[in-house]
C-alpha cells in the first residue's frame, strides 16, 4: 500500500532528480560518458542589451549543456523591434556557444504568436509542433546546427 501526497517539496524533488539522473546514467553509456566530461554541467549564457539611458532594451537567457545551446528567453522591447537587435543577440549567443563552449547545435521553444518565423529566417527548423499548448496556441520546438 502506498500513500500518495500532492505537495511541493523541494527536498524530495531534489532527491527524485538525483535518483532519476543516477538511473539514466546507469542505463545509458552515452550519459555516463557525458557525466564525466567538461560538458556535464549546464553553464548559463545571458546577454543583455541596454539602451542609451541604461534601461533594458532586450536580452537572451539560455544555457549550454552537452554540446547544445538551449535558448530559454529572447525578448526585445517594442521600441527597439525591427532594428536587428534580436538578430544580433541570437547570433552572438550562437557564436559564444559554438566558439567558446564547443556547442554543435541550438534548440528553443516558441509559441505560434511569438517568433517562429524569426527563428526560421535564422536557419532554425521546426522539429515539433504541439497544438493546444496552452489551448488555442501551438508551441514549436526548433533546432539549428551551429557548425
């Protein structure tokens, strides 16, 4: 018999993550090799664009792990859109990931009303479309080789 609890518990979450990581490492020789490599740890990659007054004009937040760049957020203030700032931030992150962190590819998620066309213009390909996530919206996963 089991007792099921529905509560937020950071200590148990961390324990579960650790046990899942151990099980995955034991099951995959590729993950086992990765765990002892320099790419085993996520490294944050953050870029900030400040305007003349020092206010945030745009930024990119992501991380690198296992020879991949994962872009979590890319945002440009409405006043600066169309000036190439988003493209500049994206190219800079890709260059850092490729040249300084030996990444071979990039990935990201975006919604249909956000920027799938922007990313396609920068060489990203849709590998997954998840309709109705959330309801009425499609989420896309896109990837790009960085070679």
